[in-house]
């Protein structure tokens, strides 16, 4: 595989891990370790990290190295607003085109999330969380909206990397909220779906800000 293809592979994987909050803020990327994990060259990892730097997802440390850039409270609030604007708009478009097959797919994603938590696969659960929201955007049928969403580097709000009793409540609540959104769509109740999605974002913002304290 060519170096540029390997760099693209590394970029995609590292970006996904950053946006799905699988790694804590300020984590340093050790290029040799990630090269082994991803099965690519160290040069490919360096190229991927340089691209992530240009997209403001990582920063350079004072003594060198790439680190995950933490979000300040103002940025968290703005991201919450951006997600609401984009996903509520997508939800309204998707509502007009919703089918039983699409509902079934959303339910399957919810089941995947539940299953990951039950097995202790928390990184997998975070990826299922991302997939749920991206699928709502995809169902809008607007390819430009989907492109903007994917290129906007919108992270998850929940940053639960361990699993304490408190974390269990958050995972369970996320699962419940996803299913409430799907059930509202299933009942052809757009207003309720919008309400549940907005509440989901509001709680997510509060959880992330609490985590950062």
C-alpha cells in the first residue's frame, strides 16, 4: 500500500478515536506505538497527525509531540449548538423519508450499543454512539449536509473512558435517549423526536462540562 494511502488510513482511524472520545484530552500520540497498532509506517502516522494538527484536533507540545486538544467550556457550548442546528435539521428532512427499514437500522444500532456495554466494550459503544447520530444525518438524504457533518470534526459529548457506577448511569441514559428518539420516529411524532434529541444534547453538554471540572 502506498504511503499516502497508509497515511489516510491512519488519519481516519486516529480521527475516529479522537471524535468518539476513546482517548482522554491531552493524550500524547506516540508515533511508534500507533504505527504498530494501525499496521502502518511511522511516517504515515506522522503525516496523519500533521493533517489532524491542520484540522485543529491535535496540538504540538512545548517539547514536541502531538497531543489531543482539549475543549474549553465555550467550545463545548458552541458544539452543542452546532449539533442541534445540524441534527435537528437533518431529523426534519429524515422524518419525511423515514421507512420501516430505516427505523429497523436505527434500532439495530441501539442494540449494538447496548450489547457493547453489556460486554464491557466501551470503545465500541462510543463508536456505536457516533454511528447513531451520523445515520440520522445520512437519512436526511442531503449529501452536502452529510459531507459538512463528517468534515466538521464534531465530537461526542460523553467522555466516559472507565466504568464506575456513575458511568453506568450515563451509558444507560444515553441508550434510553437514543431509543426514545427512535420510538418517536416510529410513532410518526416529529415534535417528540426533536424534543428528545435536544434533551439528549443538553444532558451531553452537562456531562462533558462536569467531566472537565
